[in-house]
C-alpha cells in the first residue's frame, strides 16, 4: 500500500511538471504595429497596436506594457511608456522633450518595445516618418 501511494504521488508530480513545461513553451508571438499621427501640427501622437494570432485568428491584446523611443532604443531617446487598452491600443502624445531630436532630420524613426511576460514573447515595432 505504501508503494502504491508513493507511485501515485510520483506520477502526480511528473504530470504536474510536464503540464508546467508545456504551458511555458506555448507563448504566443506578439505583433506591435506603430503609427504616427499629426493633427494640423497641433497634436502629434504615436499609437502602438498589440495583436497576436490565437486559435488561428488575430486578436487584439490588452494589458501589454510598451515603451516608446525616438530614433533608437537608448535611454536618452525615451519618449514614454503606456499600456494597451482593451482594444490593444496604447497612445503616447509627443512630449516636448522630443523636439530637439525631432528637428535633427527630415526623416524620423519611432521604435516601440514590449517586454516578455508569461503569455507573450518580447516584441518590437517601428515606424519611419518623412516630414
């Protein structure tokens, strides 16, 4: 009887461990789309949209923390951070601190990063703008 209990306990442990490994391996790929908007030179903002292919269909992903950069992914070029809403959108209005970098060139790049979490891998999206 004691051997049966030990065998059942070992089988339960192995089953639980294999379920945890399988669930960790099933991360979805996150896709970040980035868009720049300029409304009559008064309001400028960036919008990142997070989506993933789940059960064969693209679905918007809420609650993803994203970080916005101008030109490249250095701390000096950080614009700000946001979290995607229930429609998968995160909006960041252009801060005044981006002005100096913005006027350096007729072409500008924006980069958006998301960190990996237990459901999604890290992702990166970018948008190039010609003024």
